[in-house]
C-alpha cells in the first residue's frame, strides 16, 4: 500500500477533481491519497467523483487552511 499527498490548494473547479482523478489513475487498488484543497466546491465535487469512479473517501477535514481528504483507490 502506498500513501501520497496531492497539494491542490489555490486551484479552482474543475482542476481539483481533474488532478485527483489523474493521480488516482496512477495508483493501484487499495492505495491511499491525501488531497489538500482550498476550493469550497471540492467538498461536494471530490466525494461525488469518488462515488462515480468507485473510490472511497475515508475522511475529510475542513479548517481555516482548506479541506483535506483521505481517499482510498477502489
């Protein structure tokens, strides 16, 4: 299993989803990806993309610095 971090802070929709999808495509099933975003729409868009693509959002945490997602590739 491999854990990677993808820092997408400062990017606006649709780039966080597109770059997350691309990063996940390079991982193997079961790998985990930490995604950092500041785009408020990512709280809706990333879970939706994961649901559509068969990945699992294990956790999401929002703070004053943005939102972090822990995603397991399906």
